[in-house]
């Protein structure tokens, strides 16, 4: 409908400071208004035709959704993750390992005795997270070093780790929240599966439709 073309044209005009600026831009570029309307008309026709011949003919049955879910459980598995805070005491090259170890042990003692982890991280940690009170946020299993993973995923919420030595120094970790690995329920991912299968079927249907058009029309190559 011409009203549809008008709507698209008005959307374009609205992007300019004023209607006068829009027509001035057309004049400067040597573009006729009717040529823009023709382009919009053609795009709308293509869009409506594609919807009619492709999208409207794609059907997803409920059993297809359930079959995809059951056959692709790994796609919907949430990996175990924990929300962490950390304190780091660095061991500089040529520095004293014993001194760093003693310092981290001293800090751990203060934490065990009830000092706030975040406040202590702010004033003692030598890591980049110190300025945000040692907050790392959520990390999934496998995102950190193996020696760290082995420790943090054994901790329960509220627990503070023993000192963990890495190549940069000694770390303490506190787990605040722990999320176990789980498979999302079907109702959580139904819409995602439906969209994915629809796109796959739409591509197949589109290719079939184009192939049929190519068989039925006469193409002249000059």
C-alpha cells in the first residue's frame, strides 16, 4: 500500500533536523523523491512476498521442540560457577617468598577472626581488584588457573581459602555465592529452540522457493 511507503519515507525524514533539510539533502545529492519511493516500494514488496512464501509456510511442531531439547542437553547446561572476592600479596622477582607467605597468613588470620573481607582487600591487596574490595564477580569452572579452580570449587559460601600460590604471588579467596552445574528446564529454553528451528527451516524453505522460481522462469543473459 502507498500508506506503507509513506510510513517508510516519514521514518527517513524524521532522521533529519527538519523536512526542509531532508529535501535540501536530496537536491544536493541529485536524488529524486520518487526514486526513493520506488526503492522503498520494492523492498516492501520483497519483504511481504518473502513472508508469504517463506515465513508463513514454516511450521514447528511441539514434538520437534522437545526432540531438539532432549538431543542437545549439553547446549543448555550451565557450568558450575562461584562469586568470588580475592586478596593478593605479590612476590616480586627477587623478592622474599617467605615474607609474602607470612603476610598472607597474617591477613587470613584477621579474616578468620571476623574482619570484613572487602574492607581488608581494599587496604592490603596488591591485585587490580583491590579498588573494588577484591570483588571478582562470577567465574565459571575452567576460567581461572587450574590450581585456583581446585581450591575455589571446594569452598562453600562464606568460606575463606588457604593461601594459594601462583606465579605472581599468594592469593586468598572467599566464595560468596555458589551455583551448581545444571541443565536448564525446557520451559526456560523453549523460545530459543523455537527461534533456532524456525531460522533453519526458513533458510531451507527460502532456498527451495528460489530454486523453484529459477526452474519456472525464463532467464535471458545478454
